[in-house]
């Protein structure tokens, strides 16, 4: 796609998927220096790199594999032009935030990808299928650590308040308008319902309660922080990277 | 916290090889840690984690452990060696 | 086992294991050497993770994240070896790191304020470590040698990562190239110092050599580094900022500006520009997540 042409709806939807994975990947690769243990830190970085790789695949599909266009899309767009869900930008290395965000994101994204893979777009289906071998690990990691963390009797004190604001925010991942070009709204909303049912059951089993309504807004500042970081070097060292 | 010894099988048919250890509260999190720490780059078809407490180490010193090593009568002499040479070595 | 017997066995190429009856002097020397290496690999990533978010392209970001992740893994691998030798728990090692005076490589004591800093460190310092770390594959302490296998495999990638980033930077434009040159001026003395004083000035170094823990003399490593890296720096279109640098064809020896060994030693005695910041970052991430530590954790 060259500058000046109108972006197709399909490209815009792919970019929305890419932006979600970029946001999640940026946060994970950044906080992996400051997580709870060396073992966890190593895994956080792997998963962050995976998500960045997935974002690159989606951007490449939107921009016909044009490397420069991909980097411009990431490094030259204003924060407000990104189409990631609010929860994707949550940027906090405290375990309760990282754990709940990642659990919700990964489980929701799995259902979302499933809905996309069932569509008519064979290129997209193949792309999403190739991501599975990495995503299986991500799901196992966050579900395994959620269960392990919840064995600690202080867990609910830390995790419940986060869930209270994050649960509803996660539903933006299934925004029908944003992804209409890739998946039928009814299919996407069915995926959202399956996700909610499964995740709620799992959380309840671990002693956490899915809130009826959001206890408050998600903390802000994540998007701004990511933008500040990715824009840090260019003004210092302008040029083609 | 538990220490887990990690064993990796690179390809089908290979022995499981001890590669080191990770620290984790349980077997699931130990496996999650071991995969990313030890097999990020390499081919792998099998991964074991074993609670260090479950590894039983023989306490014999090296000379006892290797006492079979010197037993000539268990050795093959190679092709062409006459049979009575084997008995002669005892 | 007494020290003389140990030296004989080590000289014959034997590698030692923790369940052998090792003399106190050897354990103490091995511990000091490995803890220094381990601490370097745990604090070094703090610098790197301040820069991973700022990598200026998606490729640079992924490559630099992978490289930084490896360093965390190196810290983990060495940590387990130290724990087994000393019997100390992970928790006690981590806590010591943010309380005690930090003992780690000189290069991590300096601030990384510009993008040129992580680029130069990855290219020229990780590159410097490859040779030394390769010699450690034959170190006399078995668990250390085994842990080094994975580390050495990964260091090669780090050098290539650094070279990729350096190449990008010198070709990104006039300003980035100038910043690389300025960065070299900052880092050159620290790189030369990194190998340590010539062994004739270090009794500690002699002990480590006689125990087979250390396998190369500091000066030999520095000379080998200059032979490999001076041409590479020139090929990158940069100048080596050292008026005393020269190679004597007759003696086959490089001359260079002698590092300030007082400053070098001073880093470990409270003269560290960023030691406190690094400790603060490690302490904060540990305390933030203290509640996660399960009841039976040491």
C-alpha cells in the first residue's frame, strides 16, 4: 500500500490486530527486565518477542510486506491513530497487573483468532494457524501461573481489584466494527461469549469473582509511555533505521 | 521454592540429557521455565523436569562406582583374537 | 584434598565437582570468580531493559530483546551454579545484590544515556567477552564449565546483534554516525580496562590460573581483542580514539593508552556512577512482588 491511497477496511482491521500484538509485545519485552523472578523474566521476554513477531505478520499482510511501511506505521503514527484495545496498553510490571492483563488478553485473543480462522480468508487462516505453536505456550503460561499464584492466600487481595477494572475492558478486544472486514460480527460476538463463559468459570474456580460492572477505568498512561519510548531515539539520532 | 533438574531430548531416539536446573514452585511452572530457558533456540522433542529431592544419587566414591571398569574378562578383544587368550587374561 | 594435589589434578586436565572434598581456598576462589560473573549478568540486563523499549525499529527491538533475554538467562544459569557451590538460596543472593556493595564488571558501572551506548556495548563488549568465555569451557570447576556451554553459544549471537545495530547506526545518517564515534571515545578506555590489569600486577589472577579456574592471562586476552577488533572498528568507518594505539610488527604486540587502574578499582569501592540506580531497580521489582513468594520459600 502506498501513501495517499485509501486504506481498505481489511487492511485497517489487520492493523488493529497488529496494534494489539505490538502493544502487548512492547510491554512484555520491556517489563521482562523487572518481573518477579529470573525464570519468569526469561519467559516474559520470549512471549513478548512472539507477540512482536505476530504483529509484524499482521502489519506485513496490511502493507504488502513493505518493511519501511511497517516501521513507519509503528514509529511515525500518533498514539491516537493506533487501534489497539485499551487493555493492550496496560503497562505495569507489578505481577497482579501483568498476570490479570495477560490472562485476559491471551484467553480472549485465542477465541478471537479462532473466529478469524473460521472465516473465508485463507491467507489469514494460515497466518493465524502458524501462530498457534507459540500461543499454546502463552496460554499454558498465564493459566498455569494464575493457578499457582492463586494458591497463595494473599492472591485475591491483589488480583481481585485488578480484575474489577480489567474484565470489562478486555471485551474491547472483540469490537465488532473494528474487525468486521475479517470476521462476521455475529461470529465474533459468539466468540466473545464463549470466552467470557470459559474465563469466568476458570477465574471463579480460583477464588476470583467476575464483576458485574467495571469498578473504575483502566489506569491510563500506558499508550503515552509506549509512544515516548518508541519515539526516544529518532530525535536524538535521526535517520533510517 | 523447589529446584528442578531439567533433561532435554533433542531428537527422537536421543537420550535425555541433563542441561541444568530451574527454580519454581511446582512441576507446571518448572516446565514452563525450563522450556524457555533451555530450548529457546534448539530443536527439542522431549523435556523432563525432576524435583531435585527425587533424584537419588549413589553415594559410592569413584573407585567403587568404576570397579567394573577394570574387569578384563568382560571385555571383547576384538576380531581375530583367539578364544583361549580371553581365559589366559584371567 | 589438599591444594597441591588439586593443582596437580587440575594441571592434568581434570575437572572438579562439588561433591569432591575440595579445599577451602579453591571453593573461595571459585565462588568469588563465579559470583562476580553472575552479578554482572544480573545487573547488566537492567541497563539493557532500560533501552529495549527505545529500539528505533521493529527489527532492532526484537533482536535487542532477544539478546537482553539471553543475558537474564546467563544470570540464571550462573546463579544456580553459585547456589550449589555455596549452599545459599536464590532469595539470599537476590537480596544481597540490592543491599551489599555491588561487585560486577566495570562496563556496567557507567551510565548508558544514549542509544549509541547499548549499541557499542553489544558490539564491542559482548564481542570482547566471547574469547574469555570460550576459555571458561575448560575451567576446572565442572558445573561452571557446563553452564558456560549455553552461554558461549549465545555470545556469538550477541556480537552479531551488536554488529547489526552498529552497522544500522553508522549508516542511519551523519548524526547517528557522529554519536557512534563519540560513544567510542567514551567507551574505549573502559573496554581496554575491562580485561583487567596485566596479571603480573594481580596475585588474585595468579591464584585463579593455578587453580585452573581462569585459563587466559588478562594481557593475552586484551592483545587478542585488539588484533580482532581494531580492523572491525575501522571497517565500520570509525576511528579508534587512542593516540597511543599501534602494532609493533617485530614484537607482534599492541601498544595502547594505559587504563586508569585506580578508577577501575575504585568502581568496586563505592565509586560506581550507576551502581545505586541498578540496585534500586532490582530492589523495587523484588519488593513489589514480595507477596508472591510462597510460604515455604527460603
